[in-house]
């Protein structure tokens, strides 16, 4: 039995001696995971098959970027280990060697590679700035008088019309052949149509401040006034003689303003006159007949 135990021990020793050199002869290696990344990203370095000087009490390794810049370190247990490290933030794009070196004690060394991928730079172009310019239309002031009188329109188009100077109705009398200068003034008559005896008022603007104003029609004075500090005036119009038709009223105050008024005879007055004529006619006939009867009676008597 003792001999058998000695034999078993001898076989076990030979086995250990055979296995130990096999482990010691495993070549050191290193790997990275992932094998690529952007600057500043994290990856893991793993190593195996490392051995150290038998007299060394530490089993640490240093991890070198591009074979020279330390980026981390780690412990080795039974020849293997791993450690997370970061890609240098300022690293350009490309493939760089990673070295795993026993340090500070002499020992194994292994290497691998890591590829740096720099993401493309995205440039955002801001949308174009749109400037909207709003142009206000010119302010147009329009002063409109009664038919046949002056119309003045400021900025844009200025138009001055006077129907008395261009046309006249049949049977009307005008003095529109004279030239005049109304400037920016306007003469307004409060009625377009009157009958003999009706009141008529003229209102004007555009005269010099404080200027005397004379109203005329057919060469006769029909009214007077004095312009106020705004160049405006109001005066009654009184015709000395007035005939049916269109009459032109001129206001002279340093400038000349024109206004028109139509004079008509009322149908009621014409009807009354006709009725009176008919009545007088029948009265005359009746008187003649009575006279003949009286003459016949006298002859008979």
C-alpha cells in the first residue's frame, strides 16, 4: 500500500511539472471592445497570458495610447485582467496602437489597435430673415360741392371743374368765359335751385385771412363779406334782377371762386296766371252778352 501511494504521488508531480510549463508558455495578448469610437468615448481593454518577474510583488499593467500616452492601468489575476479607458478627447480620426505593458515590474507586453471615428460636423443654416415693408397709400382729401360747382382733390391728383365754363342749359345766362384763379379755394351755395325771392347763402374757403370778399353775378354786386383768420367766409346772396336760368356767382377776395345756381319759375305761379287769364276771358264774354241783352230790351221798349 505504501508503495502504491508513492507511485501515485510521483505521477501527480510529473503531471504538475508538465502542465506548469504549458501555462507559462502561453503568449500574452490584448483585445479592445468596442474596436472603434469617437474622441472621448469609453472602451474596454482586456489582456491575458501575462506573467511577471518571480521577484515582483505587484501584477499591474499600464495601458498606453498610441504606444506612449498612459490612459489607464489595471490588476492582473492569474495572468488576465481588463480595464475601462477613454479615447483622448483631442484625438484625430484614424487607427492607433494600444499597448498593455507590465509595470512597474518587468513582465509581459501585448498590443492591439483602436480606430477613432470623428463624426461629421453638422452645420445648421438659420432660415433667411424676411423683412416686410408696408407702404401706406397717400392720404387723399376730397372736397365735393353741389352739382355744377368746384371739386378739389389734394395729394395725388388735383382736379378743378366748373360746369358753368364748359356748358350751359338752353335759356340760361352765364359769364363763364372769364378766366379765374381759385387756388385751393371752394365756393359753396346752400341751394342748387331757387325761385325768385328765395334766400341764398354763399360759403367760401381759400381766401387770404382778413381779405374783403365781393360777390358778383352778371357784373352786379350781390353780396359782401370779410374772410376770417382761416380764409373762410359766409354771406347772403341778394340778386337785384333775376331771370330764369343758370346764374354764376363769383366771389373775389384776391382769388376768384365760382358757384352756380339755377333759377326757375314755380308751376303753381304759372297755373295761377293761366287760371286768371281764363277767368278774365269768360268775364269779358259774359259782360258782352249781357250788354247785347240790355241793348235788345231798350230797342223793344
